[in-house]
């Protein structure tokens, strides 16, 4: 079943919003590229770059694989932590969070778009907070325990005003019936993701037997956690909508 678009001016408004979205994304990518080029010119970067280049690159595959495995084992709890964190995040964002609607059906406020903005602002804030020395942990048990608190956001989002289809009664009733409360939860969700993700990525190289490979190992399991979370999101969506998530219209 195809969804019909609204006629006239509303299509023009949607086109302008889409154009503004991709324009902002393009500008952001250019800003990141400019920042990277600027970073390469910093004395700090130039000081450590030659040492990286002098590292021998002709390592046998089997030996390299053993080093990667040993590195992963030396930071095993942090590997589990980063994978769990992003699995939780992507199990509800954006599949479930984008389904939350305003409590005012007649509102024309860009509700869903704002929730994306707030998550990213919160994520950036969490990464910034991780740079505060007295808020930075290197104990992997503390980091893992803190990351477990991220799970609380799953039931919180399930209790919000999710709307998939008016013909299907929801399995979980709406308990958090406030738009402001939802936006606060989304912001805290972003802060939690950014903070614990950054803390984990910084702690890994400090504890690994091979500091250079630690970042690569953690990045791999970060992506694996994102993939796992995307799969789990189907089950959470099914729980929320009381329907087949592959047949939502």
C-alpha cells in the first residue's frame, strides 16, 4: 500500500525541509574535513606521526591475528561493554523513539525531528563530559556497571506515547504522557550513550597489551553492537506495537 503525499504547499515544505537537512549534513561533513586537515598541522600531531610511520607493517597474518586476539582478551570486559552499550542504543533509537508521537495530535511541531536533534546534542554533551578528569574512569568494572544503567531507557521509551497504527491496540499502555518528559529522556539517553561510549574507548588503550590495536578491536565490537541492536529493535518494536514489525504501515 503506497502512502499518498499531501497536495500543494505541504509538498513544497517537505522538499525544503529535506533540502535543509542534507545541506546541513554536507556543511557538517565539510567542517569535519577542515578540522581534520587542521589537526594534521598541529605540532602535537606532527610529533607523534613519524613514530606511527616507523612501525613495521609487514607482519605475518597469523601473528597479527594472535596479537588482535590477545589484545581483545586483555580488555574483554570493555569489549563486552562497548558492544552492549551500542546494542542497547540501537535497539530503541531510532526505531522506537521515532514512533513516539506528540500528545497533541493536531500539533504541527516537528516532534520527531527535534528528538533527533536532542539525542545528538545529548550525545555530544556526554562526550564532552567524559573529558572532565574527575568524571573519567579507567576501572573496567565501574564502566561496565555504569553502562548497565543504560538499559533503563528501554522500558522508559516503551512507556511513552508510541503510535504505529490506530487499528492495533497497544500492548503497553502510555504512562509517560508528556512531550517534555519524552524530550528530557531522549536527551539523557544521548548523554548516557556519549559519556559511557567515550569512557570505554579511552579506557581500552590504557589497559590493553597492544595500545594501537585496542582502538581497532573496540571499534569493531562497537559496530557489531550497532548491528546486534538493529536486530533486537525488531523484537522491541513488536513488543511496543503488538504487531508484526515487518508489516507496519
